[in-house]
C-alpha cells in the first residue's frame, strides 16, 4: 500500500509542470492552508514549510487531474481521492500523533476547493 501511494504520488507530481500558469494562485492557496494549519494545530517552522510544500504539490496535481479527466467524472473522482489519500499519508508521517488528531478534527477547514482550481484558468 505504502509503495503504491508513493508511486502514485511520484507519477502525478511529474505532471506538475502543466500547472505553471496557475502557479501564483496555487502557491497563495498552499500558503494560506499551511498558515491556518500552523496556527490551529501548532506547527513548528519546519513542519509549516513541509506542509506548504506538500499542499502546493497536491494543488498542482489536482489541477492537472481536473484538466486530464474533465470528460470522465468517475476517473476524476478516483484520482482526486488517490491524491487526497497520499497527501493525508504524508501529513500523518510529518506530524505528531496529537497534531494529526487535531488535523483530522479540523480537516474540513484545510480542504482545498476543487472549484477554485477548476476556475483558476480565468
């Protein structure tokens, strides 16, 4: 399971080049999410940097997935779930147990909005 999640993550991260046009918007969104997490679950500086990096990678992957599977909603949902699972796995490995429990409790506040990504091409 661990190897398949990592393989999926590496495969999808190779597509991050395509999200270059939306990079400033995605970077702003990633910073906002990381800042909220830092204040609400008490991240230290290194954790903040890692969360921001993971979140930016996730946003880039989601943007690419939405572009690639726009005409296949089932595959789109599956790929988004895979990315969310891989992201949560990385966050869990980064945080302490207490921080991760707090993250899970507040998880909906840290969710990225697919509508933001889908409409970011405006």
